[in-house]
């Protein structure tokens, strides 16, 4: 998703939340192999977040919300399948 060597921080709540979207933590972490992830910075509600549009090894398209990296650590907030709008943006920006 970001690059090799990142430390992914999961909370029980974030794991339970992505499970509601039928996403597994392993799917989110394998997105590091996506050669063209799309990163977007957000400051929604005063919270510094990054949105990552990426493809899993099984070609599932995910929208992932993370904290900005701090000391090589990234906290996963949530993940879900991309919407049609997300997919158009992902493809427009040069995704494979």
C-alpha cells in the first residue's frame, strides 16, 4: 500500500470495522504490492488522514483510510471496496 518496511498498526475496532466491509487485514497489508497506488491527503474534521486507492493481489480494488505515517508507522482506520466514482478516479490517475 505504501512501501515495504512500514509497520501497520491495527486496533480491535479497526479490524472489526473492516470486517463489516468484508475486508481482511491481510488484504489491506498486501496492497503494498500495488505498483500504482493513489494517495490523497485529507484533513476532514480536523483529522490528518490519507486515503489510498489500491489493488490487492487478487485484483480487488480497495479504498483504505490511514493516518499519515509517523516514524514508519501507519494506523489503519478503515477499508472498503472502491465505489464506481473511486474506480474512475483510480483509473484516470494511471492505475494498472
